[in-house]
């Protein structure tokens, strides 16, 4: 009979090629029971909220169970390198011209354009600065934010989309990325007339599909089904040997059909460019589980709708 450590090691050894949801024997509590979060016990919720107001900590963090992905210390240092990494052809470089037509400014770093008759969003970055989101952009119901700044974050995000866009298991986990642009100030201003961050001769950008009704995942709209969709989408990202690097709710986007995609790959690492271990991917999935089931859903229970994570 195998020990619990041996079973744990055997599961980690096949991730991320095998989704967490396909591991056998199944991981218990990976998808917690569908609890009625609309009408929980009023007395319990009132007491939990009072405690939260006193301590700033939600005492119901345990409500959806314990994280089944926390690894034992004996597994963390076992050599399990990722080998056979995925290498993809680079995304096409899109040249400024008649195929891209400006439609509207979204914010300092994003504009709405038409590309080959498709409505798209350009995410801009200058070589010296990377803008944060504006309220205007949130109103258009699309979110993407990088970690880091400038060309470094852009290259990490581009490298991630190079791989994810061509990996079959990952395509439904991200927004479609048409390609990237690198243009001078004059051409950039044609597609973003208010691009105030340009202080050099080159401006880089990624071109994404635009989806009506796309909204950031929040404490208000999360459910157990949506949380599961988010975790499955992260498994899809990991299947391409891409580590997201910034597990935050702002990087999870909810589509009208209930699908969740991940964005904000400015801190991503791919096993084709970095020495990554299987534990790195497993631990990132564990962080996502904690965010979804130990933070977001319990915060929804007590009405803490604007947490800082």
C-alpha cells in the first residue's frame, strides 16, 4: 500500500500535463460542494461580519473546506523539473496600415480598433512606462494588467501568448491574441490619439479580441461554478507549461457564457525560457484555490465586496 507522500508525489509528477480535474484518484474538495451562498444562516453571517469588522479577517475562510492542493514539505524539494517544454512560433507582427482602423480611446494604454472587420482592443506599452487601468476601461468590461513595467513585462506577456495561442489545451483559457505591434510615435498616435506615455521612438502593443459583456471576476459575481471554471482555465494555462505569475482576481475575466479566461501575463514564465519545476505549477494552482475558495467566496458570504487582493 502506497503512503500518502507517495500518492502526493505521483500526482505532482503528472501535473500540469494532466489537469487537476482528471487526476486519479480524484482530489477530494477540489470542487467544494455547491453551497447556497444567497441565503446562508443569517445569525452566522452577522457574527462573522462583526468579527471581520473588528479584525479585518473573515472568520469564514474555512467555509468551503481546506485547500486540497497544499503540498507537504517533503514534496516541495523533490527534483521534478519540467522537460520537453512547448516552443511555439512567434505571434505575427501586425504592421500599421489599412487593416487596422481606429474606433475609440479606452484609456491611456488601451484603444478600440477594427482589425480585418473584427472589433479588437489594443493594449499599448511604451518602452519606459506601463499604465494601469482606468475607470473608463472597466466600463468597457475588459481588464488586463501587467506586473512590472516597460518592455520587460511586454516581452513576458508576448512570450506567454506565443505559446498559449498555439497550445490546444490553453486556447479556451485566454483571450484570442491576434498579434503584436511595434511602431513609431506617428503611427501609434493614429490608433490612439491621446497616447500620452510615448516618450521614445518605439511603442509596442498586443492586439486582443473584443468580447461584449466581458467583466472582471469579482466577489459580487463569483459562484462555486465560476470558481471551478477559473481553476480549470488555469489548468489550461499550465498545460502549455506557462506559469502565470500573478494570481489575483483582477486577472480573471468572466465571459457572458460563464467561461473564465486569464489575462495579465506580464509576470509569466514559460518552461521553455526558465527552469521551472512541477511544484511551481502545482503551488500556483494552490494559490488560485485559496483565492477563490478561501477568500472570494467567503467574502461574498459576509458581504465584503471590495477586498484588496
